[in-house]
C-alpha cells in the first residue's frame, strides 16, 4: 500500500484517442500486423515520486465477428509521465480506441525547502 501526505497529494487525469485504424485500413482493423499500440503521456506537473496510475477504456469500437479481446495498461511510469498501452490478439479487429487515465501521487508543496543553492 502506498501512503501519501494529504497536503502534498496531486491528481492528474486525461482522456486520449489511441488510434482510429478503420479510417485507413490500419493493422488493428485488418487484424494483421502489430497488435499493440502505445501513447506517451506527459503529466501537467511533475510528481515528487512515481505516482499510482489507473487506466481504462473510455471508448471502444470493435468488429462483432470475433471475440472482443483487450489488455490495457500503464507502462514505464515515472515522475514525469508514462505510456498508455492497448493490446489485442488473435482474430479481434479493433476500429478505434480511446483510453482514460488517472495519476495520483505526491507533488511539490510551497512549504518545501530548496537546499540546492
């Protein structure tokens, strides 16, 4: 369990279009080729330490002729940002995906002392 000081807790969030492969016959829509997409996210303000990041699907548009398969994750989380990751496999065809994210962690406070002079 991570514990944070309430006075220095920060929350950042976003909603990101990851891809729209149906527009140009991309690999996710044809079901061939790369079955993973990543999108770098930069936080609006740097956290003091690596935050906790929660991700989810806020919109999915998939072909109904196969099983719907999806794996969503936050990868390479740092104080400055992370990568949103969407994966699928087998015969699943994905037209487009939008993902949301929420980062919670410690941020700098106006009461912090800067001793690097």
